[in-house]
């Protein structure tokens, strides 16, 4: 995770579920973000999205984790592999890291993540929930 993103999460405070999860993830590595190349700067994205894309752009084996539509469009234009929060939850379910995806997705929605019922139900159907 780029340091810019980690700092954004920490600013939310210890009551934030994302900040709490970040503290518990011993496997997660915070890395220095390379300079954002002009081709990414031209998209006028936020600092978090820009740093994620800069890291993935400089690290060909990386997959950018983005939910922001403009960030995803930038990644697609630059052929940067992407995944989103929904995709990560489904991967966690398939790998047995979580027992069920629906409660995780419901908690994310309650925390402010936009996810339509239709999209969520279609995704859950893909993994047999």
C-alpha cells in the first residue's frame, strides 16, 4: 500500500473500520510511492488514487485496488490491472479467508461504500451465496 493511502486511512481515526483493519494486517506492507508520472497527473485524480496508480504503473506485477471510477478508467487506459473492494471480498470468500461475503459487503455498505443491491446480488451469485 502506498504511504499516501496509509496516511489517508490513519487520518480517519481509530474508530474507523478501515484504520482498525490496517492496524491488524501484519502482512500489509506500506511502501514509498514513486513520483506520479505526468500521464497519471493529467487525469486529475485524488492523491490516493494517483499514488496507487503510480505504484502499479512502476511495478508491472502489481494490481491496483481502486473503486473510484475515474481511477479505474485511468488504469484501463494505461493497461494497469485493477481490482476493487467487491472483487477482494469475493476472492477472500473463494480462498476461505471469510466464511460468507454478504455480511462483509453489508458492513461495507453501512460504512459508506456504494454498492447497489443488483450488483451485490449478482456478485454473490457468482460465488454461490
